[in-house]
């Protein structure tokens, strides 16, 4: 599975949009981009995933560049409860790949 | 619907002791995983299973064994615990791969200390 690069930490003001970048320049054509987050010491929580089109759900939006070498997770209105470590993962998924976690981005939402 | 349940939540072992961590899921998922997480690190994959009766090695399998005798359960064993195995262990499950790959569901973790 391809590797990803994320900034180690970011700050965001409460109520503002949080934009978390991820670089995956070696992604292959059948690999998906997944985002998970881990709040404090809890188990990771799925946020969103995509292949090449932009995706949106009730939690976040995922913007994938046309060349698929990078993506951005957008939390439109960050709250204090969004403070967590966010992991960007690239994988074929299913039986052809596993979720391999890097160190992620520690997002701190401040009042 | 309980999701993914890990037992126990906390454990302290002496070096050389053995133990088994239990992961149970009630979502009829085919895929199950064991990860470990050390302070300040991301999760590292220990072993995984793509169905009942199957297991495979992940990134850091040494010192661990697993079994998947029943679809809903995935057991992680430490035969002779070492201080280097002090960590938080997470179990996860995932449905079979669909045309669009689906999300993994994680348990709340087992905090293991080996002294």
C-alpha cells in the first residue's frame, strides 16, 4: 500500500473550517483514500473515504486532486469535540490491502 | 448492537506470563484485525483474518499468535509476555470488500502492561 505524508499538528479556531492535508504521491489507480480519527485514547473512528471524486457526508468532505496525489479533509465547522489525531490512509481495501496507519495529524480545536 | 467488544480492558502481566485477548464482533464481518499502539505512535498491524479459520501476519507479528475458530471471535495470544509488548491493543472488523470498500469498526482497546 502507498504511504502518506501529513503535518504532525495543526490548530483550528472553534467554528471555523479545519482543512487537513495529506500527500500520497505514489498512490496507484485502484487505491482508495481513507480518513480516520482517534479521539484521546479511544479506538479509531471512520470518517470518509474516496477513490477519485470528491465526497461529502455528515461528518466531513474529502477533496481529492485530479492527479490523486494529494487530498484534503475538511471539517466545515470545527468544534472542541473534533480535537483528535486524524489519519490519512491509502489502501486497496478488502482482501487486497489493509489499513496501515501512520502518525497522523494532531488537530487541536481552540475556543 | 454492541459492535466490537474487547476483553479485558486492562491487564498487568509479569514477564514470561501468557494471556489471551478476546475480540468479539456482532456485525457478521468477515475481516478482523489486531493492532497495537505505543505512546505517540500510530497503530501497527499485528495479525489479521479474512474469514473464519484464516489468519495472516501483519507488520509486527513476532511474539503473538492468533486464532479465528469462530467468525465472530478473533483471539490474540501472548505466549511469553515481554516488557516490549506493553501497549494498547485495538481490534477491528470490516465487512467483505464491496465494489466500494467499507469502513473498519474498532473496539475500545485493551491496555496491557508487562512488568
